[in-house]
């Protein structure tokens, strides 16, 4: 059996070489000619998986080691009898850590407090649920919107957009990108959506770029409807607009889910799915080869300090979101093709960072509420 993987799959060789004849290629080299003789294809979101790529090939199993599937033509795969699997939830914790880091960063820059504010979480699946938990740990009131879950879970806490958007100081998107079906999300962020926002709110898109209409978002920003924008996913990416970049307070190249754990867990999930399809017992695990935490321990005297200032210092030691922002802005040249290339390069060559749970904290003179907030973000607290 021939297995073809893209180069940006962590531990692809260790995971898949025992299951067949493995070839690893860059995303741009995964072409119809190269997949023709493959039985299995394993990719990330940088490879478009559709009829044009697979028709006439031997491929019978496609795995994508990311949570989303909008880069895959699922209708074609189903019609062609090709089994496909994704990795839902693999980077949910990474995305939630990105968002709370971004919010703590904004609060520090602009001298406001998060505790006591209200957050609207739109899309409450694997990622949105983690975001809601961490927001509550920071002392925010959380309002939830998820129409499919509301329908499936009567008497739940899910609310319609029109009732939560006017109340929310922070609005964050975590839906899949769906153009059809009963609950389409393509351009969910349209004119009426933005007119309902509470003036001066923080708006974050860390889901999929095309969930928002960029022109409408920019008009809403110009009108003062929102005070700050966090943008990790971009309409049309890897192409992105310089006018949108200029209006984003925090701008990153679709890397919110790129913690080390977020990526290797995706590999592990697809490896296990392929083993199940092959009726093989999984034997590989990455535990023995994981790198050590870059920040295993932080010792901090917090006497007399504000809780949110302390939390910002902790998270930025583990994850430097401002460095991600600087790299994207430094590559924002006029030539659109060069911008797109740099965007993809920053994703595929993303520097290592581990999640908060691999850092132990010694917080001297810390209050119990501060320790509980740090634990709620995922840190180990002595």
C-alpha cells in the first residue's frame, strides 16, 4: 500500500511508515500525477482535495490532520467511495489559549479589564467550548450561540445572535465554514450582523476567513462599531488585504491552532483512523519523542500586583503572540503573490511553542482567585 503525506504533518514518518510505502512531499508537489498511484493521502488544510486532484487515482482513504474540512470536496469524496477522516478538536486547546492570550494582550495595551465583561461565543463545538471555559476562568460572563446544538439540545443555554450581540463586549467566532445546508456560515458576518454589535466591542475571527465579509467588517470598524479586532483567519487566504491588516490590532497568519500539541494530536488522530480503516492495531504514540517544554517553570512574586497583569506576564512567557503579529506585518509587502507566499511560509515553518499545561507555576504571595484563574487557563500551579 502506498501512502502519500504532505511535509507539514508532524511525525508523519514515525506514524505512517509502518503501515505502507510512505512518500512525503511538499503541499505544492501533491499533484494529480503524484497521487495517481497512492492508496492513502494525508494532508493539512494547505492541500485542496477534490475531483481535480483525485479523479483516476487509486486513493481510497484521505485524512486531514486539522479540524476543518472546507479544503476538501466531501460530496465528491462520498460519491467516489473514498473514505475521509478529519481531526476534530485536535487543536481546540491551542486556539483557546491563543484567544485568551490575545485578549490579555489587548487589555494590557489599552488599559481595560476583562473580568466582568461579557463575551459572545459563536459556534460552541470543540473550540468554542474551550474558549468559553477559559473566558469564565478569567471572570467573564459568557453568552453562547450555536443553532445546530440549540436544535439538538432543547432547553439549552444557546441564544440567538440578535439577543447576544448587543450585550457582548467581546465577540468571537468559532464556527465551521459552510456555504450550504440548514446553517450556512459563509459571510455570517454580514451587514446586519455588524450593526447589532455593541459599540466599542472587541471582535475576533479565529475560525475561517470567509465567515466574515471583509468589506462589511471594515465599514463597521470605520463607523466605530468595534474598538479592536483580532484576526487570525482571512477571507481569501493565503492572500489577504493590506487594508484589513491595517485595521487589525492583533494579526496572525492562521496559526491559532499551531501549538505543538495542536499539530501532533492531529497526526495521532489520523494515524488511529487509518489503522481502524485497515483493521490494524495502533502501536505508535508520540509520547517518547516529544520535545521538552521550552518554559517548564515560572517562579514569580506577585505581591500587590493586578491579577490580569500577572496572567499576561505568564501567558506571554509561554506564547509570544506579539512576535507572530510582527512577523506577519513585516512580510506585508505590496506584491500580493509575495504576501501569500510569506503567509504560507510562516504557517509551515511556525516556531515551536508548547501549551500552558506544560508549564508549572510558583506564584509567591498569590491570592486563591489568581491561582484558580491560572489553573483555569491550563497552567500547573503549585
